C-alpha cells in the first residue's frame, strides 16, 4: 500500500506545532493573543481545506486576518450603536 496523505486538520495541527518555539518565547497578553490566533486558524479549518493552498501558512494567515476583520467589524458596529445612543440622549 502507498502512503496516506494526512488530513487537512492533521496538517493544520502539525503547522501549529511548528510554531511552538515562537509560542514559548511569548508572555502574558502576547501568549493569549497567539493562542487566539491559532484557534482562529482551527475555526476556519474547513475554509482552509477548501482553499487548496500548498503552503499551509497562507491559509493560517488568511484565517487569522479573517478573524481579526470580524472582530473589527463587531467593534465598529458596537461603536456606531453607542454613538447613536449618545446622540439620542
């Protein structure tokens, strides 16, 4: 039998593990932020698998950027709601 190709999720976890040395050098909020970025990568694994990129880091970075963009949009929406409430008072 030939070799089996690891699933996208297995490859994703292997890519995250390759960043462990970088992670170990982080402290406090930096470590928390790094872990959140890796979780964003995991959350978008289905989309990353569909992207058919040969370089996993490309899907990783896109997943992180997408997650940050969602956060920015939510912050903007919250700010707009607060500004609207302030104008009404």
